C-alpha cells in the first residue's frame, strides 16, 4: 500500500516538473492555446491552461466591451486588472508546483471538456 502512494505521488511530481513551463504559458494571453493543444495528457498543465483560457476569454470580451464609452472603459480596466492579478498569482502557484483554484474562474474552467 505504501508503494502505491509513492508511485502516485511521484507520478504527480513528474507531471508538475515536466509541465511548469507549459503551465506558465497558460496564463499569458492567447498563449494559453499552446498548452491546451500540445500538452493535453499532463493533468497539471491542463488544469492551469483551462483557467488561463477562461481568463483569456474574459480579456477578449472586455476588449469588445471597451467600445462602449465610459462604462465599457471602466469594465475593461477592472477586468484587465483582475485578470492580470489572477495570472500573476497563477504563475507563482505554477512555479511552486501547486494546483490553485482561482475564485470564480476555476468553476467555469472545470466545466470545459477537452
């Protein structure tokens, strides 16, 4: 039984170590598509890239809303600020090798099937 735990833990550690660079790309705008397409087999990368995709879609939607004078620009600024903070925290968590569920974003990301 102890050997099974070691195998499971070492498997997770290998996925984290192999996927850190790809998971970091997940939080950098449109680059989130690269890990989604190229590293679907790595659970660590897939977890973070789904969250990165949700952030990217929110940023793209905010860019469209930015057309509306005043209110759109306010929404754009807020969304970009929040997405930037989430991306920064996500990158830090990736470097630490952690699975971080971003508030609200992770709920949407979990519904994505790839």
